[in-house]
C-alpha cells in the first residue's frame, strides 16, 4: 500500500507509532537514518528535518554541513522486529540543501531522474535483484568471525543447511513489510545464502535491496550470527554476487533485448567501479561463476550478461558482475542509462559466446575484452568516461575515483 502524507499521520496515531526513522544512504550505499518523534512528523513533511551532513562520507565538510531530509510517505514500512507497543516505522527520504535545491549526492534522486528520462523516451523498465550473503558465527564478544554457520553446498537441505530457518525468518519479516520474496536457497559457499525478489520499478527494487540488507543483518544478529554482504568474504570460496535483472516495455522495438545487451557491453568497463566499489570485488572476478570477460549468451552462467530461460514479458537481461558492496541506486542508474544508450544507438551486438568461458583455451579468450583487473583500473575507466560524466555528478565521481 502506498500512503499519502495524511494517511501516514493517521497511521502513526492509530497504530501507536512512537519512533519514525527517516532513512537515506551515503554515496556508497550504506544506510543511515534519523529517528523523530510523532509530534515532529508534520514539520518533517512541510519543511524537512535538518541534519549535520559533515560526518557522512561524500556529503560535505564542516563549512557546508546543513542538509534536510524530506520523508516520502509512499515508502512507509513498519519494522516488525521492534516492540508492538511504541512501534517503529521508516520512510525513505529525499535530501535537499536548506534553500530547497536537490542535493547532488542524493543517489536515490539520481535513479528517480534516470527513470523519468527513460519514460520521456518511451521506455518503462522493470528491475529484479538477486543478492547473496554469508552467515558467519559471532565470537564470545559478539564480534563477527570468518567461521561459516554451516558447511552445506548449493541448494542443500536441512540439517546440512543450517541457514534454512534464518532465511525463513528473513522472508516472513520482509512479507510483513510488504516486500515479496520470490525464492531462497543455500548457495555454493559454506554458510552462503541467496534470497530473490519479484521484479518491480527501478526505485522500488533499489529500496527493497536496501531494506533486505538491513533485515538480513538484523535477523542474523538476533540469532547470534553475522550476515556478510561483502564481495569476497572468504578468499578461497565463492564471492557474493548482486545479479541485476532488467526488462523493458518498448513498443517500437520488436525485440529490445539485443540493443540492451549491446549497450551494457559497450559501457560496462566505464561503470564497473560503481558496480564493484571495493578491492575485494576484483578478487571475485573469474572464479566460481563470477564473470571476467565482456561477453553474453543465452542461459550461460559463465558470461557477463545472460538471457535467462523465459518467454514473453518475463524475458530479461541479467548482468552478473555487480556485487552487494554496490550502492543499488547508482548501479541501477547506470545500468538503466546503458540500456537506454543501446536502445537509442543500436550498437553492434557481438556474437553470443555459447561455450563455457571457464574452460575455454587462452587463444579463444584473447578475443574478448575484460572487466577492469583491479579497483585502480576501474577508477581510471570511470574518470575518463564521457558516459559516466553525463550521468554521475562530479562530486560523486571524484569520491569513487579517489580524486
């Protein structure tokens, strides 16, 4: 259900809500929030709630530190793990300067603009997210270890899969919050799990990706565990992927899938630093189904881009290189613009690589471009890219490129 401002005010009064979290994230996608009391909600909707942004990475320094949070009522969610009496809700919030100008480093706003640009061009995109995470034990002091919760493998079942009840609790909690999980299962790594969601519009899917990470970490901690969404938590085991699925309604394209793939393949090197923003992201590439070469195929999980087996409106493009360290708002923004580029300019689509890249001869692999080998190369590619500069503010680009 999408609430109006008045309906939120009524909900807070009728449901004994005592704390309202105004949620946002920094440029790297780390979620933040401020809690306000119910009597401050009207002011929040009318004027915004000020906060000191100087301690948030990328949000400025002490000279220009005042920003305002503006809650968006349609994003209201109850936090089911908080007390029944004195309930807690949260809403995602827009960010502005005190004079009302949009804040340049509000990455959620960037995605909303990308969606508007797509709609003006006649395209309606839907996104789906597949995020993987590890469950690790905590030590006697409650600090995370690197000891996996179990030693199960891909799609194993209990009792080998000890994460089954954790995933169940995560999925039920998400359902209570209005988020519909589609499937969940154990992954290849020990203690590694995956939960997938039904596709939706880009902003909603990014919001759900952010909420999912919070819920997974909260439920894990309540069970004496740590949910690790890092790109490569264990050096000799599979990394965590953040597979992004994209489909589009495009009346003038008989089959938009090909141009979308071509656009992604042409721009993926430029946008990799935003899809894979940590050093460990690059240790994941080329191992355990994580791509290394810039290629595509149908169904084939050794490729960067694949077309999953589906028909009709369920046909989509799956990009397999991102990892959960990415800010989903920035990742979706750039993937959307890359797809738009392909649909507008229709660049040449390379031949499908219908073979296993992990077992191919070196002479064959030499014919493919590769993803950046490390974080520094990814930063250089982004910093020198006209495509990135057209869609990412200079302030964010400088932060990601360590300039």
